[in-house]
């Protein structure tokens, strides 16, 4: 996983954010898939989505969680044109627990079940306390 530390601009008025951390981690799968995107416009749309997510934005529609099997509904998919970006919110322990946005892949709809199955294998080994911390919504401000 590659790490990108993104420092968002400070808002004038405080706002609620779902992701208390601005740390974003990209998987090698995502980096390879992103490089393969031919359209500059598609790359910009994906980057824009990731910037919004890293700033705490979440879509109003709540059906992004419906792809999960054993991963206890922490895998989320976000549609960008004809592709989907798969993400999770994980936690890391620094001085305290920090939520981290992990971006797993950008792929077409038909490839999602294979990736979700792989992620299920990873997340089924996590304890319930860890999963609960991943699903927590932190509110800044």
C-alpha cells in the first residue's frame, strides 16, 4: 500500500466530517488500475471523488454498503461513470486511533464480486471491536 498524506484546506466554519483523518492509503491494485485508465477525464473524476471522500464527504444515498459479504459492511463502492471505486475506512493506532481511508481498486461492475471476496478474506480475520471502530463516524468541530 502506498501512503499519501493529504492536508485539506481549513474551513472557515467548522463542519461535521465522517472521516476524522485525512490519511489516504492506495493499494497496488488501485494504482495499477488507475494507470490503465485511458481517459484523462475519468482520471480527474476519480481524483475528485477521492478528494471529496478524504474531506469527509459521503453520498446521500446509503446503498454504497450493499456489496459486502463477510466484511461486515465496511467495504464501500462509489460509482464514477462506468467504473466503481472500492474503499474501506480502517483504523491505525498512532497516539490514539485514527481512521484511514483505504482505496482498494477502481474497476468495472463485473469485477467487483472477485475483489469483494478477496477483501472478505482479509476482514473476516478482524475482531468485532476493530470493525466497530472502523464503522464509527467521528464528528469534528
